[in-house]
C-alpha cells in the first residue's frame, strides 16, 4: 500500500506515539503471572473506555461489523480468571466519526502484535487466559478494516481529525501502562488448567 494511502499517512503520523508505547510495554515481563496480569489490567484501563466512547458516538453505523471487533468482554473475562479487580475507568470521548476512524486504526492495529504477545503469555502460567490476545483469530479483521478505512470518502473527511484519533488511542494506552502498579504489586491467582 502506498504511503499516500490513509493507512500510510496514519502510520507516519503515529510513528512517535507508537514508539513510545512500544518502549513502555517492552520492559514488562508478560511471561510471568504478575507481568501478564498487569499487562491485561493496563490494556483494560485503556481499551474499555475507548470502546464505550466509540459506541456512544455511533460506531455501529460507520463500521457495521463492530460487534465482532469489540474486545472488552474478552479482556474482562481474562482478568476475572486471574482474580484481578478492574478499577473504575476514566471516561473517553470521540467527538466525530473521523476521530473515531483514527481511534479504530489504533485499536484494530493492536491485534497485529497479539500473536507474539500470546506466545509470550503462554510462559506466564499453565494455560493462561488468552481470550483478549486471541480475539478474532482466524478472521480477516485487519484486512477488512483496512478496506473500510481506505473507503472513507476523501471529500468531507478531515485527515487531521483521523490522525488525532489515532494518536489519542496510542496515548491512552501509553498512559495506562504508565499508571498501572508494578507487576510485582499485583495479587494474581495462580491459574492451572487440567490437562486433557
């Protein structure tokens, strides 16, 4: 895809934000039970209010397959298995569909690293809960999202608002990974699944 595509412009506009987030997450040891639980908790603090804000803004009318994309229930289920209590979320706000499209770019793009993270998490415990990291696996969600993104009308759309939404998403995740307590400070239930 050419860099003149909307995807290319978003990748360029968010490169620094993406690098900051990657640097924050890189130091976390998600192959340990506490590190994995802390990773999921930070993800929930970022993702849940963003999904709720998108729904309040009417995402279902822009992206009809939204119900198969939402991941907060999968994330909450994983945290429940680990016995981690989720705090009250700070509200998020989506002021326009263009802003929402940028935010969706960040949320959908976060699926790309999920396979690698799922492999790392499998070292955390015997049979870790992976509903969040494996959500949508086997479906062409990223490809279908890019098709939708590039179909956004070029007339009447504000690229600056789309870029602002994408950066907002990255920053919400970065902030969440900054405020979550140290992985060593979390009380995590040991999870062991019976072998079949």
